[in-house]
């Protein structure tokens, strides 16, 4: 009998749910100045962003948060779950925009931790994607924040502290820390992987002790722009226990090919709607009765938010 396992940690984390709630309340409040703008994606999932676009929110993309603000002259601006720098906040105030802050509380705590270390005379080495809003915020805190890349080679750093994007893999952070420690022996590491991300990564790591009934498959469900979903995928690949795929929704799957697996395990990122994984789980639980290789999702934009 085929085993279909759905992780008990699926759906939105607190920070994502909070951002969605804040944006939803704004769209339903007639007293909020219109139009409403988002500085980048509210969360890194296109289904969620399409839902809010349907409600009339204008999502700006492709530039720094400061440059995005140049396109707004009136109305309301929502800061996304990933946070913004003090420079962005100040500029929004100077433009007399109505400000709604949907920053994840955990992201806010990590920014405050970096500020505290900078004030204490430390220089920050930051691990993060160069185009990610958390990295953008970190680099605007001080000239003593340096992104970890090739430019660090032979650079003198005083009282170095290693910080990182909240959605990084614990594997990546530890590997980078050990390498940098050779160059900066006094380097200290601050743990910044958010609790929800860490919990899901740990569930993947537990598979090292699990005995699969091969052939088996791990499916990671998430938006390709989601760093925490991508890191789950990379971690599952790194374990090298069985086949691993990374999908956005069921439209990407060939259900006939899935029938060869004795076990299928489902995991999702912290910004992946629960409805997508539930729909996939229901289909896989009835896999032998499916006689089509391709199935289109029956979910609506409303389902991604409310199911």
C-alpha cells in the first residue's frame, strides 16, 4: 500500500498570516487612503499577491524600496512582511503617505539585534540574497554591514559578527560560518533563522533516520521566489535519500509518473498556502484511481487565503 505523508507543519507561519490579515483589513477599510501600494511582494508567493491585486492593491516590483517610493505620490503604502529600512520609513513620512507596517515581528527583532551590535562597535557580515528586502535593509543600517561574497576576500573587519536572512538554511549558515572563521578567528555567530523556518527544516532533517520504502519521493511545495521554500528543497536534495522535486502547484505534476513511488512525502514553505498541499494530498491519496497524467488545480484565489 502506498504511503502518502503530509507534514504536520504546513500553511502560513505567523508572520505571513499577520501580513495577510493587515493587508486584508486595509482593503476592506473605507477610511484608508486609496490607492494602496505594496513595496514588493507582500509575501513570496504569487498566489497571495494575485489575490491582493484582485482586491485593487498595486504591487510595485523590480527596484529598491526607496526607488519604489518615487512612484507613489498619494495614498497608502504597505511595508511587506520582509521589513524596510529606516531610510524607507523616513522617506514615506516625508511624502506624507499613509503607512501600514506588515513587517514580520521576527524580522523586526533581527534588525534590532543588528543595530545593537553595530552600536556596540561590531561590524556585521551578512548572509543573504543580494536582491532580497532583508538584505537591502541590513545594508542600509551602517557602512559597517558587509554582504558575504567575494568582496570580503582580504578585507579587514573589526569585531566581526555573522548575521543572516531569517529564511536561510541552517546548513548554509554553519558552512559559511566555519569558512569565515578561518579568515576572522574572533567571528561570532548570531542565530537568526526564524522559528517557523527552523522547525520545517528540522522536520526534513529527521528524515535521515527514517527508513523509506523505495522508490520514494519528497515534494516541496512553494513559490520559486520563496527563499525558505528553496532552502527546504536544497536541504532535501542534500540528504540524498530519495527523489526530490520542487513545485508551485499540482499543474506541474505528471500523475502517471508518480504512480511508481511507494512513498510520497509533502512539505511546504512558510508562505505556501495550505490549500495547495491539501489538494495535492487528496489527489495522491487516490492516485491509483487517477487516469490522467495532468490535472489542473480547482483552487480559486480566495482558497489560497482562506482555506
